[in-house]
């Protein structure tokens, strides 16, 4: 069964490539050296530094494996596909209570709500998907229901 491609923006792809390269070329080597140094300290059953170094190495190896799977099957997206409807890659400007707010719809892998990058699986992202300029959407949030009007889609 073929795997589903990971959708990433060009920026998100570069970020993951940089993380992968840093892990493979820097952090993995340092983690192996740390483990070897800890191993040389003697009794491994009571060596907390050895356990910590082993855990750190395991974490790095697992993340490298995850990134390899993502990067092997990635598809990049851009926000210029269809500015008539909201989709992954769209930059959406909304009006809410006489305030403007802009979100970028990105894959779940690169969502960052603080930077206003939201995934289609988020409550706001779900409500916005496939909507058009001028549409109103209602989003259930912890404080109740919020109504947004789509002002622009780029």
C-alpha cells in the first residue's frame, strides 16, 4: 500500500531538511561520543549519565528515522494554487470583531498557532477549508463560538 505524501510548504521542507542535516552531521556524532564517554565511567547499572546519554542517542536516532520517512515521501505546496477557495497553502485574512487576523493554512507537520500557521485539522482550519472570500464561518472554541468573515485569500 503506498504511503500518503507529507504536504509541506517550501519553507517547511527547508526547515525539516536543516533539522535532518543538523541531526545527522552534528548531534548524532556528539550523542555517540557522549555515550562512549559515559560508558568509560565504569559500572553501567548505576551510571545515570550512561542512561541519559543512551536515551538522548535513542531520541536522535528516532527523529532521524521520522524525518527520513517524511522527506522520502514529501510533496511541496504553495499558496498560489487557487486563491478562490481556502486550501493548504492559502494565506487567509479574516475579520473578527472589527479586527483583521491572518492565518496561513499549512500541513499538520509545520503548524505553529503562535506564528498563525494552522493546519486544516485545527478548529479554525477545518472551518475555513474550501470556503470563499466573503463567506462567514463559525468556529467552536473553548470560550464559545467565534464568527469570522473571510476578507481575502492569497
